[in-house]
């Protein structure tokens, strides 16, 4: 980073402040970080590259948490690890950990029963299509990705 870049970064952090969550600027527009407008009403947002960067960081952090909370997680095949990771994105790691019986079935390789347990949950009632895809992926060990992606 050049001296100009360093000084400019310091200047803007000092003038704008830095908030690591969404906040409203002095005009009431959604902003994040160091004065980054994200409010669609004013043309704000992030690029696809920025979204990919954030998503990759989130995946890596969540994988570390899941490996800490579920020591057997690493022994699963990729498709089944993917189900648990996706569920943890939707409901948080603590929400996922509430699936005690289902997680025990997964840990012991009873994937058919785990899939049935997933479909018999409140989560499945709230997001039935996602739950069906994830239960099928858990049951088969084959990736099931929503059409168009």
C-alpha cells in the first residue's frame, strides 16, 4: 500500500468512522464499514466479487465452528458436510445444534433416518423446499442444488 493509500485510509476512517454492521448515515441511508453506501434507494450495494469474498470468509469461519462443535463433522463426505453448513447459515450454529437426534443419526451414519428427522422438524415446515433438498442430499450423499444455480 502506498503512502497516499495509507494516509487516505487513515483520513477516511477518522472522518467517516468505521462501523462493522449496517447503520443509518446522517441522511438515514443504510451504510456499512467506512461510509460504504449499501442502500438501494440511492444506488448502493456491493459487487458480485465483494459478495463472493464475504461468502468465502463466512464459509471458512462457519467450517471452523462446526469442526469445533461437532468433532466428527470432518469425517463426513462433502455433500453431507454441505447440508450441515447450509443449515448453520440459515439458523446459526446454535440452531443447528438443537437437532440433537438428527445430528446423532448423522454421526453414526444413519442418513436415511437423519433425513426423515430433518423433514419432521419445525425447520422443514418453515422452509419446506430447502428442507426437502437438504434431506435428499443427506440421504444420498449426492449434491442437490436448487435449479438455476
